[in-house]
């Protein structure tokens, strides 16, 4: 993998978010549509392929780590306005959402 300059890394905005609502994306096997509070006036919609790994109950109200300054992307016609971070081991079929160890306020910047 190519190395990036520290100046490029500093451009990435990562914050603590909290999943406020969750629903399946219609006509898909893997996608959830999340509404995530990142400390702004409105929640951000995040589309994620976590259906095989997490139930809706496991995700509701979970605090997560979110990249907040990516350009929006579309997945199956749904806008995704941020990206949650997860550790992935494709060989073992494991995906684990990154979260915070202690109670941290929503919107806190990760540095």
C-alpha cells in the first residue's frame, strides 16, 4: 500500500458518532441505512454493509467512529454522507466496528 504524507492524513476528519436509527436498505442482502448523530444539527445518513455481522439491536445507540469529511457516495440509490470505521478480517469473515472505550461525547474529534 502506498504511503501518504502527514499533511494528507491531517485532512481526514474523524469523530465519535452515535447510531440513532437503523433500517435495512430495500432489495439488498447486506446494507443498513443508519442515521448517525455526530454532534451537528442534523444526523448523517450512513450506508453500510453490516447486515451479515450485526443485528439492528446490536447497532441501535452504539457509539462508533466516523469519517465525516468524505464526499457523499451512493449505494443502491441511497446517499451515504459519512463512513463508519471497522476492523476487517476477510479470511475469517469477521468485521468489528470501531468504538470508544469510555463514554465520550458525540461529535468529539478523533486525533
